[in-house]
C-alpha cells in the first residue's frame, strides 16, 4: 500500500501578523488627506497672498486661489530691499554652518562614542550642559567679542560662532553608539588603520543618514535665524533673508503681499534642501527603526 504525503503549501501571512502588510482602508486615506491639507495650508496661503494685491488680502472674504501678481510682487521684493544679496548671503552662511556642524559633530561624536581617553565623561557632560544655557544670555559677550575681532557686520560673525553645536555632537554620538559596531573598529585596527583612516573609511559611511538629518536641521535653523544676524549684521552690506523680510515689514503700512512674496522666496531654498536630502533622512529614520 502506497501512502502519499502531500506537502502543505506555506500560507501568506495575514494582515497584522509578522511579515504581513496592513491594508489601508478608506478611513486611512481620509485621515492622510486631511493631515496633508492641514500641513500644506500655510504654504498654500503664502502662495495665494504673494500672488495677489494687498487690497484683496485685507478683504472680508479673501481669495483662496492664486492671483496673477506673483512675479510682480517678486520684483518688488527684489527692488525695495536687497533680496538677491540676502539670498546669496543666507546660502553661504547656512551652507557653511551646516557643513561645519556636521563635520565637527561627526568627529566629536565618534570620539565620545568609540574612543577611550581620560576625561571623556566630564567633557561630554560639559558639552551637554551648554545646551541648558539660554541662547540670549551669551549675546552681549559674543557681540563684544565679534567687535573686538572686527568681525561685526561681516558674515564671519554669524558663521564662526555656530560652526560647532552641542546638539550635533550629542546627536552623532548617540547614533554612532548603536550604528557602529565595536568589532568593526577593532578589525580595522588589526589591519593597521589609524583613527583618521577609520573615520574617513568607516565612520563617514556609517553616519551618513544621521549627518544628512543634522545637516538639514542645521541648515533650516540657520536659514530661519533672525535674532543674531539682526544684531551682528544690522545696517551692514551683508543682509540675510530674514533681516530683509523684517525690513519689508518695517513700514508704517506694511504691504502683506510683498512680505509674503519675500517669505516665499525665503522658503524655496529650504524646500530644495529637503528634496535633496529627503531620501537620506527617510533612510536614516528607517535604519534607526529597524535596529532592535
């Protein structure tokens, strides 16, 4: 007698089980559409206000659709203030600060995460402690230092003091502790690699997602900063986007359409940076979520 044993076909995991995919229903799409609309509403209103006249903005029932005056208001923003120079200066300052913060933060984060040296914990505690000091407390001595160095009114006064960030050091240190195995560093040292070679060949490749996140956050915060550039660069030939937008709104009767046009000009570079670094940012978030 022959016995036939039928092999059971593996079943696909159901939704909700391990390895299964959750099916998105109509309610999910409705919630996502509502969240997207609410999130995009300020940007959409900026476009509408920048493309209409000041009179239409102040109507009891303002228009909710873009008007025909967008490029006209752009031209007024470039004419009434030095918006072209401000955009260039903001790109220089934000790029330099973001690059310096990422590089020095990665170097210091690697040292605090993986190197053993005397006083490491004390230096790390001191670095983190500086994050608890209000930013406004150091403005007066910082400006006096910039004036003594003859940097007041120059772009160096807003670049050099912010090249190193305690948050950047702490952020990269926490990322490298879990993302960079100690065994990989030990294997590289056995092969004769120095700390500089390990940093350039291993650490930079491992920390790239976190560096992209830190670079975007630093670029955005530097681009949107008004307080320190207004003090350090006020009245000089080196304006930034935020100081020029503040100048647009300083009139007796501010023109809201022109202000919104200048604001929209200031938003576009940040959106471009996010589009460039968006894949790295999402990759870094997903890589951190997968690690157990």
